[in-house]
C-alpha cells in the first residue's frame, strides 16, 4: 500500500486558506451585527454559524481550485 | 397550556380596584373603563356598614355559582330565593337557610324587603323577568345574554333609559383585571392599529345535562332548543364579541356566517359549530369560530395589531418587532439572502412562499401570577371578573348609582350574536339594522 505524503508546504497552504475562510466568515458575522444592529455578544454566540460558513467557503474554494487544476491539466496535455 | 395559575387575592371590589392601580392615580384607567368610576375606595368606606338585600331568581348551576360569590360579599345578604325546579330550590335553601323561598318570581318581586334581584335563568326568561323586576322597582343583575330576540333587547334598553334603577348584565370581562389592563395597552397603541380580531371557543362537551324524566328535557336542556336559547352565539360568543367592540371602540356593521350540527346529532336544534365573519366599516374583521366537539384550541380573544397581538383570555401579548429582533444578525442575513434567491424565481414574487409562524416572545399582561380561564366550565371560571361584577352590582344596589356602559355593551354584544344567527339561518350577509342602533359606539 502506497503512503500518501502531505508536505509541510501543502499543510501550510491549506491552513492559510482555511484561516482566510474563517476570517471571511468572521467578517460576515461582524457585518451582520452592524447591519442588523444586534448584540456584539453574537461574535461568540454565533460561532457555530461562523464555523459552518468557514467550512462552506473552504469547500467552495476547494471546488474552484479543482476546476482550475483540471483546466490546467487539460491545457498542459 | 399549563399556565393556569391562581393568585390569592382579596375578593373585595376595593382590592380589585387597588390591583388595577386606581389608588396610585388611575385617571387614565377610569377614562377607558367608566363603569369602574363608582367604585372608589371612598365609596367602599361609605357603604361599609350597609348591606344590599338580594333575591335570587334561578338557582341552577350558574345561580348557585352566583350565590356562593354573593355570600362572600360583605355588603350583601341573600334574603330570597326562587326557582320552579324543586331540587334546585332545595339545594339553594341548604346554602341560604334563612332566605325566603318562592316558586313564582312575580311573588318575589312583590316583596318590599328586596333591593335587587339576580336573574340566572334560561335566556328566554331574561327579558320578561328583567322588565318586570325593573317595573317592580328592583335593581337587576341578569346573566348574559341580554335576551332571546332583538325586540326584547330593545325593550330592555328602552326600559333602562327610563328607569332610575340599576341594571347589570353579566359582562364579566369588563371586570376582569387582565382584560382591563390589556385594553389599556391596546388603546395606548402598544400593538399598533387593530387590523383584525380573532375569537374562538372550543369545547368537547355535548352541553347536555342529565334529565330525571323525559318531560323535563326542554326545561333542563334549554340551551339546545331555539325556543329557549340562541345556542353558541349567546352562550359563548356574546362575551367575545363584547370584547371585540371594546377593543375596537366600534361596532361591526355586517356579518356573514355558517353554522351546523356537525357532531352532536342528538335531537338538538341549535348549532354545535359556527363560523362567522363580522365586518367593521373600516374594513377590519372579526373572525369568530366555535365548536363543541373538539377542545384542542381552547378559548381565546385575540386582538391583532400591526405591531403586536394581544391574547386577552390567556393574558399574554406578543410584539411583531420583538419577534424580528430575536433572530441574530447572521440569521437575518441568511434569511435575507434566502428571500432574494427565492424571490428571483420567475414564476412568482416573494409572496408565494408560505410564512410559517415565527418564534414570538410572550409577555404577560399582568405582573405576577394570575388566573387563566380554560373556558371548559359551563358554569363559570374563578377570577374571570364574575365575583367583581356581582360585588359591583351589590354596591350599586346600596348607592343606586347606575353602571356606565354595561347595558350598552350587553345590548350590542347580544344583538351581534342574534344577527350572527340570522346570517347563518338566512345564508346571507346581514347588516346591523338602523332601528336597533343606539347612541353609544360608532358603526
């Protein structure tokens, strides 16, 4: 059985993308609080929504990256 | 709902007024509830050593309920009892052994030792008994509804205009603390403009009482026959339509409706299911529904405003704005994105999507614990204003001061009930007849 090796560079790249997604989700939550004039406590209480949005954004980015990768592979041939 | 709670309060009228905030400056309260104007703490002191001599006409279940309430009133004593049904009279005598008994109410009315009478008889007897009692110079308290026909209601109203005697009808919601405070909130604009009224009364009971011998069927189960009763409308709806007019400060000008015997097909004549829509001249409607073969929804008098909803029977109100605020910012953002996505569907606009009931925060009309009437008892519920209105009547028997608005409210509520039955029977829209309008609320 072949071992899958994930390089440190790759891990760092994925972590950076995930952090960027989390930052984006956090900003969305803050923006919602400002727009809808709700409590600033929602920064903490709505963390569940932030995590869900983070993962959704990460999946969207992964899908886009996959498309780009496939296009790149096809044009390389 | 498990909100049925009991508040241990003094039953006296004085305490009731105190609870309502009269003592702490209730000018605004008295402006909206003029029938309470006579019941100041000073008046209570003045009559402290006096007693109203009360005669009871009708000692059935509701009569006994009223008797127990009057026995607890310091400024009243029961001096006479009258009933044509011996078991009822015997039962009443056991409760009031010193009271003189009669089987003919006309004889009771001849007695000079009686200040006022409390009439708790079947509906068809309300008019003749009330009119004769007023003629005999007695103050009168009569159970709702006012009378069986519109002509009788008009006759009572006109007799009341001419007499100097006190006349009360059991519109107990006018003396129910949560209704009074709820109305104050409505009239102060808490729930915004009234945009609709929705009242219902659901029970699962056949309305029958055991009959010892067949010839007594109509006498005992009088509620089931048109000759003696106007059915669900006068027995239940009369209270609720009174509340609707009180909230709206207007009287509906027309009604349409339908009614049937949907379940209790046991030889009765009156409907066991009614659905009516009353229309005010400004377009607002009362939706009324009553059914006595399913009690799931219970009883409620619901006033709908553009800013909130007042559930008077359960003493709770909800605010539209508060319901929106309860959602977090991010949830509102997600909702808004969702609305935009769905609204972009070319087949229809945003209105096609159903608005399922949101989560509303309940607020109590009264602070602390209070009694909620589940509406299931045929006799009456504790702390629904019945004790207070009886106490007010007994006080009025001493002072001779007429109760403001009570007769007018009872008159209009009863007429609306009877017009509802007419609309059902004739299967058409019925408008409030000009000749029966009174100079009270606008139409």
